[in-house]
């Protein structure tokens, strides 16, 4: 596939992700699919401008998307004229998401803001919709081996800070080791190179040289993300000279045995990096249950043994953590556990933690109002091949059942304002929302809820004094992915965030356009960590980043 096609596919994928994320911000009661038009069609018109220079952008593609009656999505589009203006007519009423596409530009990263959601009423004539695109940046350089020679065909990926290894635009180096990654939105990035070594044992050599594994390396020459240098990409910036020097590591192996494989079945061992998800590498388990994996990158990895059979709920082991370095790892034991059901009881730390129906906010169709949600813990990659365990009804007697669980760790939440204070399995109770099912079928589970939250307030300043209209974000140090809380400073720079669930958070004050990308702030960033307790009214002054 050409680099041009790869970049186009990446842009389209990003647009789809933006649309999905924006739709997720629409209140549940507004997510119903529109029926027959309830009035005259509407018209939306406006302009698309450069967010940096304010200049109009011609030939930008404007798309409005809405759930169509009968299922799926319906799109309505237009292309801007020479003055950056557009008109989209004959629109049925409803809630739309807005996406924009123009070569050399990206949408501002404000998922869920007014710039990506649009409500259209019957007969509307919205004539002054102001949309912006930001000039895209690029990063370029070379990839060199330990001997200083260029490496051809090496995969290079630019990853926005805080994406936790979940991927980013990537391409392969040419015969001179050159690469250039474009279509980057403004922000801080790490750049990594992977040589795509075939997972074979070390070569036997008699010429005095030794075989090495070219490990995944971060710019400029680090195997650990925490040691990677961040690259600041400004709007439209061409950042050059980002040369990556691959690190050669000894060729090591990880070996062990898988037990509990059903008779006649085949199994494989999957290798995953915590917080990434998906399989990095895999090897088939031999008939006697043994396995051996070669040329793994250094660092913390998880191994999961999975039985090869159809269906999503497959027998597998709990994730087993290893630290790969310069020596072989032997005698790893993985035990296959069949999918299992769990039952639990909801308990309440206070009366206000109980569910109270809200007639102004009806539940989505087909989803119970009182429900519990289990989310895969990103550190353990629980449930390989299975996504989060979804939403499950809590009955009137406060009990729940979840079928076909796989061993691992999960975060627990409920569908109303209460939070999970603790989880007890049998006689063992732990604070917080983590449910540890690494040993398989569990005894009686009790999930205790609380409504006693906290509050944090203070003043945001910058070099000029109090900073008005600055967004403040709290990001959980540990917790379900994508969960964060924001507040907005007033005209005097004062902010207040109420109803904060107790726990450890990183706190950041930044521009409004940046704050909607807050989940991308990584845990190794040098942001202050706060421990917030139930019922606390914490005062904290901040400096704008």
C-alpha cells in the first residue's frame, strides 16, 4: 500500500473515531433514531476557516451525520467555495455530528464540544455556523541500526502523548532509512521504530559477530517509553531531523508450559503490552503443553494462553506478567480456565447511593435503567479477544449475574450517580472499583456503592496573573480508560469541580482546545498527583500549562 493511501485511510479512520466519540457525548435520551420528519426540512450554512490564520479554506469537505430511521447512519455534505462558505439544505431535524476533511488540515481536538455536535430543529435556517480546521504538522527523520547503517522497511509510528500505546499514524522507512509522517494534529508526540524482526532463535555464527534483536526503540534511542523524548508539533510545523538509533538487544526467549488445555484442542500463547491491548506476538503451544517465544522487546509484557476455537468466550489463562531484559525467562506456568459466570450483590454505604429514577432522562431503548458495567483493566489486558463485558441488569433485590467471564481484572461501575467504594470477593475486600478474577470462578461478590464525593477549587494563574476561561481537568491515575472530569475557570480565574469520586488524580489547567484531549496525557508526564478523599473540600491553586 502506498504512503499516500495509508495516510488517507488513517484520516478516514480518525474521522470515524471522532464521529463515534462525539455521538457518545450526546445524552442518552437524544440518541434515538429519528422517525418520519416532524416538520419542514432545515438548512445549515456557514464557513470553514484556518484556526491559526483565520483565512477561509476552499474545497473543504463538510459532513453532517445522523442516525437514519431503520438503522445505520445518514450523511449530508457540501464542499466549501472560494470564500470558505458552504450550505447544506433539506436536512431532517435531529442531532448531528460534524466532521471536516481537507488535505493538509486536521479537525481541532475537541471531541464532544459544540464544534462537533449540532442540533437541528424543524425548519431551522442556521446561517452562521463557524467551523475551523487546523494546519497539520509532520515529523521526519531516519532510522539507523546500532552500527549506524540505515534500516530499510522499519515501521515508524508517531504517537500523541498519553495515547498509552494504542497506536497512531505509521509508515515504513525507505532504502536510506528515511521516513516522513504527516497529517499530524498539534501536540506532543513520541516516535517509535520497530524493525519487524522475525521471531526465530539466534543465528549460529562463526565469524566473530553475534546476532542481536533490534528492539522497538523510541526517539532518540530508548527502549522505555518513560525515557522517550517528546516532540512538540505546532500547527503546520515540519519537524525534521528526528533520527532514531535502534538498540540491539541479546536474543532472549520466554518458555514454559500451559496446563488445562481441553483434550484434542490447540492453544497459543499471546504476548501483549499492558495498556495497549491486542496481540503483539504469538506462538503455538506444542502437544505436550510447552511453548517458547523468541525476540521479545524489553519491558513489561503480559502472556495469555488461549484455546483456539470459534466464538468470543474462549477458554484462556489469566494474564501473566513478565519483565523482559537480557536473560531468558523459563518455567512460566499458564493455566487454562473455562469461561465462567459470576453473581453479585449491590450494597450501599449510604441511602443516597441507591438508584433514583429520573423522569427527565429516560433510559436508552432496550437497556435496563439499573445496570452494572465491567470494563477491562488496561494494565492487565484481561479477556484477550473479548472487549469490555458490557452492561448487565441489576434486579430489584440488588443482585446481578454476568455470564461467560474470562480470568483477569475489571473495573466496575453502575449506571447512576453513585460510585463503587469497594469490592469484596468472599472474605477479601479491596477499596476502589477493581474486581480481580485472575483465579477464575469467584465466591460471592459484593459491590458497595457510595454517594459521598469531594470538591476541589482554586485559582488558575499564568504569567499575567489570574487566567480566565481556562479549563481544568482531573485525570484518574488508575481507572477505566477515558474517564476524566473538567471544570472551567471564571472571569477571575477561579474554578470549582464538584462531585469528584475519591481517588488519585492528575490535575492540569490548559487551553480549552487542548483539554478535550486530556485522556492523551500519559501517566509518565510530570503532572502533580492529588489524593482526594470522600467529603473533602480541597483548595488547589494552579498554573496554566
